[in-house]
C-alpha cells in the first residue's frame, strides 16, 4: 500500500512547517508537500488603523528582519503621501537596510546552515546545531556571532534600537545620523569585512565536497526576480523589479511599484497557509519563479562594489552566468554580505549622510501606495489602500518566502526523489530534505497572511489510529 513519511518539524528555520513525502508501492517518493502550519493575519487586523502606524505595526511581523518590513511599509506610506523623501534620508534608509542584510545573512549561514555544511548532513542530530558547531569550529562560530553583532549594533547606532526601531517613518527618518555614530560604524567596518572575507574563503574551499547536493538541491530551471538599478546592478533598498527566465531573457521590468499587479498573482494551496505567488503572464502553476540572494545576483549585471564584484566573477566562472541550484543560495548570501559591508562604507563616506534634512511631511495625497524592497530572503511588497482620512481599508503583503513557495515544493520533491528510500529510511535522508528548505532561508512567520480562502483540514482519529471522519475546506 502507498504510504507517507512526515517530517513534523522542519528545524533551523524561522517559523513552523512540516513536510509530507508520498511513497508509491515500491517505496519511492512520488510527491512531496511543504506545509506552513501557522497563520498570522496582519492584513486584516490593520484595517482601520492610520496609514502612518503601518511601519511600526508590520515590523512586528518578524524579529529577524523587521527593518525590511519597516522599509517596504514606509515606502508604501511615502506613495500615499505622494512625496519624494530627502536624499540624506534615502541614504540613511539604505544604510540601515545594508546592516539588516548583513546580520540576517550571518544568522542564516552561521547559525542555521553551517551545522550541515561543517558537521555533515549525516552527523548526529543531537549535535548538529549551533552548539555543536561552536564545539567543533569555535573560530567560525565566533565569527558568526561577531558579524551578526556588527549588523545589529549598526542598526542601534542609526535607529536607537536593534529590534523594531521607530526611527524609519513615512517621509524619511526622524533623526539625522550623528558624527560620533558614523565614526563608530566606520571603525567597525574593517572587522566585519575581514570576517566576510574569511567566510567566503572557507566556503569556496569546502564547496567542492558538496557536488552531489549542488546537482540535486533545487536544481531546476525557473524564472528569477530581483531589484536592479538603471545600469542593471544589484539593489537592495530601491530599484527596478526585474524578471528574467532561466537563460537570462528579460521578461518584465517593473519601474513603478504599483505595476507589480500586472506580473504577480497569488494562488492559495489546499495544504498550506502560505500563499503561492506566480508570474502572471505564464499562469498558475507554470509561472514559478525564485527570489533571494541567488536570484538577485542572477538578474544583476554586477554588484557594484569592488570586492563583491570580484567574488561574483569567480562565482560565475565556477558555476556559470545563471546557475539554477538552490544550494548556491548559501554562496550568494556570503557575496551579498560582503557587498552590504562595502556599500555601507560607500554610504558613510557620502557627505550628505550627516545632513539634518531627513524628513518630508505631507498628508494623504493618494488613496493607494506600494512599497517594494529586497528583504534578506527576497523581494518584499507592501500594498495599502486608504480612505480620505488615511485609515487602512485594505492591505496585502507579498513576502519573500511566499515568492519561493512553489520553488520550495518543487525542490523538496527533487531532493526526496534522489535521497529518500522508504525501505531503508535514514535520518540523514530526511535532513537533506529539510536542508533544501534551509537553503532558501525561509521566514515563515513573515510569510503567512490572510488572502482569499485559507485551507482547513480537520481529521477525527480513533484510539486505534484509524481515520473516522475528515472535514476539508
């Protein structure tokens, strides 16, 4: 009889999820499902709130990447106010965002994924965690802590708080950067840069041991999407949302954020609370695309900073211009961390960075606003509609992990088909299925929101384990 294997808890991710593998009569994987089992609902309970409260409310979606939600939200609010923020405020917002990217990428690589990469996918699961990593590789673990601390300290120096700061506001920011804080951040940059260099060097030396994983982990042709500037270079805070196919053919360039609706639509899945965005011209489910670090360096011509560009050139020499393997998200994440540090240095040396002209003020001048930014995990979209008094009447959030939902489902099936044998089940097999999810660095607390009809599956099970009744919606 066909049977299933359930990974009840996907570990070392932000949020809650499980995986179901469906086996055929021969014990081979025939299908797989990625279930996101939590639901939030920020779109609904923010209705009626003033638009200018949205940044501080939606930042509470996540404690790992609140800055990304702050920035996407304030950009949507800027659009409702129909203002162009002062240039110093734009520089400061981007600086804050680079610090967020660095600290989040450090968390993902060192704390969540490195236990697999350094201790082994088949190592003892009791020790395959950040504590086991600290015991076996204390220098690397220390670097991970230090790099994340650098990013968080920078956020604190800019915004006054490390988590959920209120510094970023509609129209700009509410306080200029002091010279002392600028100088402190500059003094820490060389340390952060040396950690990024060491980590990339380590990973380049180790990656040859993972050729099988590179071949299997989500290695399938998809579209890609990410922000670029008018020269095609990587952007994290602002830019043109560019879609291209697996070969690099341009599919769409979204200059005005409000136009995202022409190219992105959302489906609901019967087995998950996570929506499934897709490339609208291709339809559902064929319109699969990916976002995040690998997507961004695939769609970009280059990063735009010297050392990151040199690393990107070497990456492309090794794996091609647009590699498809999700395993390489790890590599791309490290290149982006280096870029973020270099870009921070450029921003801090801009003479406008200490200007006191950091906020534009206005009221409601548009009844709709969209903000788009690149969160660490990929493109983040906040879309608000308000009434004449500025109260939210409708909101929709498209989160980075949501964009990747269809790709994650496809990837776990690919890994499971190649590693899982139902007749000779081993823990390392299932860990690899979970590991491909970790390669995407999902943030599931961010990604589950109310839109359309959420799925419902209630089962009545007898004491003997048989299913007596079932209700689905």
